[in-house]
C-alpha cells in the first residue's frame, strides 16, 4: 500500500518527558506524517502517570494510536522498535533498506548488508546496548541515593559495590560497545554516514536515544570516538529533529533539551 494511500490516517503519539518517545517525534517529522502529540509528565517518583495506563496497560511511552480512514477500530502500537517498523512500513518504505538484490528474492544468505544491519540494529538498540546503559543508571543511583547520617556506612558499602560493578563489568562493556559502533560507522556500506549505509533508516532512529544517553556515562568526543560523535551531532542537527524539538517545546511550554545535554 502506498504512502499516499495512508495519508488520511490519524496518528496520535503519547509523549512522556525524559523517555524514548522523542525519537518517535523525530521519525514522524522525517516521514512528514500529520500527527497529534499528547504530552504526559513524570511524577515526583519519576514514573509515568496513571493516565498512560488508559492508553496501554503497562503505562509506558512511546505509544501511538492509529485510526485509518474507514477502519472500524483504533490501533494501539507500543514499543519503540515496533512503532518504528509500523510507521516506516506504512509511511516511509524509503527508510527500510532493500532486502535482496534483483533476482535473489527469498534466497537465504543473499540479503544485502544494508538490510542485515537494519534488522540487527532494530533489536540491538534496545537489547544489548540499552541493557548496559540501564545497568549503568542503576549503579549511578546506588551511589547517589540519599541516606540518613546514621546509615552512612551502609551508603558507603552500596557505593563501593556500585563502583565494583561499574569498574569490573558495566563500564568495560559500554566501552566495548562504543568501540564496536565506531567501527560499524567506519565500515557502513556505500560511503556510510549512517548505520546501514549512506541514508537514514529506522535503525538510526532507534540508536539515537542510547547514544545520547551514553554520552552521560562515557566521554564521547571528536578525539575518542569521531564517527559516533559526528553521527550524534548530525542526527541532532537534521531539520526533522529540530522540528521535533520545536513541536515538543510548543506542546509542553518548556524548551526541549536532548538527553545528551541533560542528566541521564
């Protein structure tokens, strides 16, 4: 089904601050899809509000709602990877690399490198990579958790445990991932510039949140990781990403700050 055929569909994005949902705003702007943005704010406990559970039982964001012209049901799609695949399938097939060369359709092992990378990063972003970042966030919270003065010794112990976990496992893993990503960008097909080749794909949309977050834990500079560093800067400077920030700023009444410039 063509992109033009689906332009009458109504897309609603349920956006939560300090969440993965911002990359879906970016994607919608890249696709030039008309959408409604509904904003939710975290509570003092940093959790999503109960109202998000009215949209999806887990109360997580991002979530999109889709109402197609003439359709008899409202579709709710959750999970970033699923949302990216769903939106690109219907509104932006140009963001999905071609799977097979001409004449090799359906042949095992004939998949293009661009498509193989695309499929990999659609899962890697929230699997292997984000797992390490979440562990890093956990150890950071262990060190920074406030404790009464009479429990300071316990706080010191938990801090020491966090340092041990970070030093022996988490940070070496994150550094290993960054070295891998640096090499992947250096060897991307057709001149590179993006994770799957020389054009933007859903894989780049998926990778932005984790790499912006990683900048808070490991120095990512022009000297240490030039390919990753310049990729992040170029993604943030894309017109569609800037429009996404403006859209959220207008909807929330507060300037949108990328996670790489905020506390992760």
